């Protein structure tokens, strides 16, 4: 998966701390004088000096990012500013590789949570920190974050060059807790598989399959999982949209869905109707 597409090339650099990855991520913060000297060398006339400074800063890893962020706000020549951006992206790539490693050892449903979060961030880059935090917690533990959890998450986002690293880190910690909702993760995995299975067919073929017994069973099982895991109707609507369309519903969509669920005799049937309606849209049938 190409995570670089998710990293905007800017100078809002991450101060996130992670475990060392080979020689690339340092476990202790470097001396300020050493960092200052290397940053100053990024704008040197000599190419070899600039290259050496860039490589050394990358090796120092995430601990130098606050210094780089501070330097980027200063009076730098274009070459130094360009190199700071490149160093930030390189360190971020290493952080992403480090974060990706532990996910590979997890089971399919848990890895599916990661895939879903990546899709959500890719599809809706303008989500607020509160929405991103809500998505993480709904997908993993079936509830919104507490005030303290939201505060910690937003602090991590503010310190990061891109939200992807802290998002995946927070999600990975949550899926290992007792509160983790395995039913939601299983439902998410089945929806991901169904969407991939539909790829390549004509619209008529896709609609035919979606209205068959196999997909009706899928809809019912997803609805049962959501009904069991989330008791608040508006939260279950948010989660249904995140699972099926990788986005939050618009306010009008939430209102319509909430009214339908409320008037349906059995809540689980109303949720199933919502899931079925979303899977029968072009938005669902078109892979991101």
C-alpha cells in the first residue's frame, strides 16, 4: 500500500516517538548543538555537506522533528527548506513502516480495521480531529472516545506530520483491549471482501449479486453485529456509514436513517435496511 499518497508535503513535522527501527530511528534525543549544526549544513554550498547532514538527520529520526519544525519557521534558503521537507517525509515513511510491522502479525479482522481507517482518511482528508477520533473508537470499541481519550488523540494529531501514524497507533492499542468489539471487526472484514468481490462486474451484474441470497445474509449479519455492539441509534448510523462507505453520513442522511430505525418494529431490521440501501449505491460498488 502506498502510504506516501497520504503524506502532504509540508513543514508541519511530527514529534511522535516510536521504537527504534534499525539504525534509522534513534531511541534518545540528540544533543541540541549537533542538530543545530546539521540543520545549518542543509543550506551549505557544498553538495556533500548537504547530503551528509540530510542522512544524519534521517538517522536521528523522530526525536529531531521538533527542531526541524522550529527551523522551518526561520529564515532559510530554498535548498535548506526543501531538504527539511524531504527529511520529514523520509522519517515519516520509516515511522509508517515501523507501525505497519506489528499489524502483519494480527488476525484478518483486526488488519481489516487498519484497511478501513486508511480508506476513511484517503476518502475524506478534510475530517476534523474529532471525527477521526470518533471513527477510530467506533470501529474498534463501538463507542465514541471519552473527553480524555479525545484530548490525547488530538494532541497526537497536532504533533504529527500526518494523522495516519497516530491513527494507526491508537487503533492498534484499542484492538488489543478487552473492550475491543470483535463483531464489528468481523462485519468490517466481510464488507471489505464483498466490495472487492464485486469489482470488475458490470453494474447490472453487481446489482444482481447484491440482491441475491448471499448478500442478503451478509446484510443481516452486519446489522446484527451493529445492533449488538452499539445501542445509540445515531452512533450506529455513523458506524454503518464508516463500514460500508468509509465516510460519515451527511446530517440529512443521519436524520432520515434515524427516523427509519425508530419507526421499524425491530431495530435490527431497520439497521439492515440501512446497510442494504448503502450497498446498493454506486459509491459502494466503486472501489476506492
